[in-house]
C-alpha cells in the first residue's frame, strides 16, 4: 500500500528529538526562513503549575501521549522533540500554505488543542498550555 508520504512500505513516522537535536534543527529552520522569507510555526506544550508560577516536569506517560498527539498533526516536513528536556514539548510546522498572517497560527492552535484533548487524560489536559509562535524572516510573532 502507498502511504501518505508517497512511498511503499512503512507509513510516515516523524522522529522525536532530544533537546540538543531539536534546537539544532530549529536553528536550521530559522536560517532557512531568513533566506526564503517563508515562515514556520513553533508549537510549545507544557504543564502549567499555578503554585509554582511556571511549568513542571512531565510524567513519562503524559510525555508519550503528548508526542503521540503532536505526531498526529505533523506532516513529512515537520518535526517534534523536547524544547526543554522533560518540561516543554516542541513541534515545528514548516511549509505553511496559508499566507494570511495569524491564520496559520489560529488553525494550528485549534488542531493541536482538539487532538491533545482526545489524546491526553482530562485532568492533565486541563493544565496543558499550548503556545504557537510564528517565525518569520523578520523575527518571531506570538500567536
């Protein structure tokens, strides 16, 4: 059978990177954006802890659920990994097709929240913080 990556055999499965590799690929994508002037989105997902006024370390089972959920919205050109090891999961969505500023951010945010709501246990989902940053050739725009 032919899979969504257009090849025979195994279906497309995005790699999951540790923090060092994730940031190396992120730097490459930032450079590509400066040259091509084509933006990309950086999705960041963490667990908010209102008592700590920040984020908290993720349990392994929650991290697996988050990675699996994010992999479900990625395409072949996208990648996922630890933005901050054990604390913040990141995903980079490249080759945006919508030229309207902010529209791609809103669409990605909606899709990710819907997917994670199905993938993650309800009590953890209530504490998830999902942020989307649009990286453009002239800098980062917060979505």
